[in-house]
């Protein structure tokens, strides 16, 4: 029998870990990058989109839901009873992944570890200078129902989407877009 061996190894996420993220206390997903695409199934509210949102934080940007970072941390039933702004809510969360990238294996971690609304990023344990560094390892593009105005609404949103598509092929595009927008504002 001939054993089927892929000609080249697929790139992608080999392991995904969530900590205090949305409905997950902790979750570890091990994925075989040589297998065909991953399909998430489960009943409504099971946490499928939450996993996709976690993956979306592994690339530059504000994530799949453009959520406030403090809303992403797992809340318990007791937190929901507290009036807004009262009590100590758990605000820390983390997503980490082992990624098989073009230049080899890399461990990427991101999350919120203090009261700042800035997302912290570590690449192989070292703090990243900025979010665009993430684009060197992984690219992700999404089209969700919340983006239904994309094709007939604000052209700026459409340009951002197209820029994200280009970033999937050219990691340097993120820095160029930032420079361009800065130059435009001068
Ligand atoms: N910060 C949070 N803390 C705890 N639970 C949360 C938080 N944010 C969202 N959830 C819970 O996550 C669940 C929704 O998860 P998600 O949107 O991933 O579901 P889904 O599997 O995609 O559902 P559907 O099939 O309806 O799209 C809800 O039960 C919601 O209460
Ligand atoms: Mg969903």
C-alpha cells in the first residue's frame, strides 16, 4: 500500500490555548496542520465563534468582534449580577498558539494583563514592539454578518478590508498602511 505523504507541510496553528477567554476557563486544542480544514460544530452558544475570535487575536488588529479587551475576559455568573463598574471583574485573558510558520515553529501569545486597553504580544516569550510583528507568522481574513455593509457602505472600511487581504500575502503591508495613513493625516 502506498502511504500518502503530503509534498510539503502545511502552515498553520498546531496548538491553540485559551485562558479566561469568553466562555472558556482554559481550552487547549491540538490541530494537525496536515489534515484538511478544521470545522467547528456545536449547539448555539457553545463557543464556536469565541474560538474564531481567539484566532483573530493572533493577527494584527482589533479582533473578529472589535470588542473592548475588558469584555473578552471570562465572566462568571456572579459578575453578571454586579452593576456596571462595581466589583473586581476578571479582566485578564490570554490566547497563545504554536504556529508552524514559513520560518519554522513559533510560539505566539497575546492578551490583556493589566488595566491598559493595549493588547500585549509575545513572540517566543519576547515582548513584540508592535502588533504588525504578528503578521509575519500568521494571516487571517474573515467576513462576518456584522460586516454586511462592507460592499455598499463606507469606502474606508472597504479599503481596510482590502488592506487586510493584501497583508495575508505581504506582512510588510501593515507597516506601509500605517505610514500611509499617518502621511495622509499630516
Ligand atoms: N466575557 C464572557 N465571559 C463568559 N462567557 C461569555 C463571554 N462572552 C461571551 N460569552 C458566552 O459565550 C457564548 C457564546 O459563544 P459563541 O458566540 O462562541 O457561540 P457559538 O457557538 O458561536 O453560537 P452560535 O451557534 O449561536 O453562533 C454565550 O453563552 C455567552 O454567554
Ligand atoms: Mg457563532
